[in-house]
């Protein structure tokens, strides 16, 4: 069995080479825990230390290991990736039943190699993707005997503004870019923060943090941690600035609930649908058409 070994916090973790689509070099050395568009797919990318060990170190992220199974992808970002090693499966000591102290999340066994001083934990990729699928199932609202192929499914690009979670559908989302300074334009509607030039196309940017009345974390002289979600609505491109991306959530259109006129009358016309993912989680969908009409 061939494996790639990487660091999760201060722990060495191995993943079977057969489950690795590719290893991507990072241009931005900061820790990644976000949604990215990789090879044309919006993919959740998590810090390997936080995801597997629950802790992280301040080492700069240098690479992302992209795992893929049946068209689904998960990214794990790390500060260090070793070369490919050949491991005898019989040398892997399986994880004891129940909770094993010291075992990283989603790891199934432990082994050692002469090149490493400490133990190496083998990632259970099947369990990892099964867990992700189970999480997604709660957002589908499907009966046990209904398959995904039998239902019209979409995915939502989710993010938080204050204590509430919002989303755009993946169909209207063009791309997600790192935050950049916009240029103010005189005599524009108050909802417009400014404009940016995206590969020769000038488009307006709406700061959803201000629209939702949440505090803007970034201050002058501090690195901008925001993201700009580029959305296409009515054949127009518009950017929405947000602070905290959460995940890509699948859902059935049957699970969407239209908001009442009373809700719109409360000054929330820019929200038009909501999705109850679980009893503890509700996602509100942004009405991009409203911004196009009111920003024109």
C-alpha cells in the first residue's frame, strides 16, 4: 500500500495514495479553513490539524492534499507533506474498539517507519467521506427509500453574518475570490460599497456585513480576511463581500421555504428563502435579484 504522509498539527498522518487526487502548492501561506473553487468544483478545505486533531500550530500552510471519492472532494491543508512511502498493510495496528485516546479523528490504525521518530496514523478515508455524506443527508430532507438521483438537488455556498447563516445557490455562484479593496463611485446607491476590476470586467461590490448590520472585523492596516462571492443574476455580475465562509451544503428544492411579505416588510427584502438543515441550523438565501434592481 502506497501512502502520502503529512502533518496534522504536530502529528504525522498517512493517507492512501489511491484516495489522493493531487497535492496543491499554496500561494497564500496563511492557514486555510474555507471554501475554494478547485478544478471547477467548490470544495471545503480544512486545516488538517484542527480537522483531525482539534488543535493547530502557527506553522504556515504550504500545501493542500485533495482527496476524492466518487466525484466528491475534500481538501486538507498542511505545513508539510513527505514523499510517497510503501507500507505493508499487515504492519498497521488497527484502532481499538471505542474511543482510543490519542487517535486523531477519522484515523483507523497506527504504524511506524524508520524515517520517522514517532507514530504515524492511517487516515480512514471511507469513514471521512461517509461522515460528510451523513452530514449532507440532513440537508436533503429525503425519505430513506428516496435516492439523490430521484430528487432535484442543488448545493448552497454558505457563510455567516453575525449569528445567522446565509447562502447563495451554486447555480448563481460564479467564483469566490479573496477580499480586495474596491473603488468608490460617486452618485451610486447606498448598498454599493464600490467597484472592482475582475479580469477586465468592472462590477459592483455589496458589503453584506454592513447590509446585515454586523460588525466589520477588518480595520486599516490589518490584512483583509474577507471573501468576495461573485454571483450572476439577470445576466449581470455582482460581488458580495462576506467574512466567514462555512461550507457547501446540498439541499432539495422541496426543502426551501418562501419568506412571507411580513418578513420582507421588516427591511429584509434581500432575503427570500430559507432552508431548515436541522433543528439547530437554518440557512437564509440571499435574493441577488433584489440587489441588482436596487443597485441599478
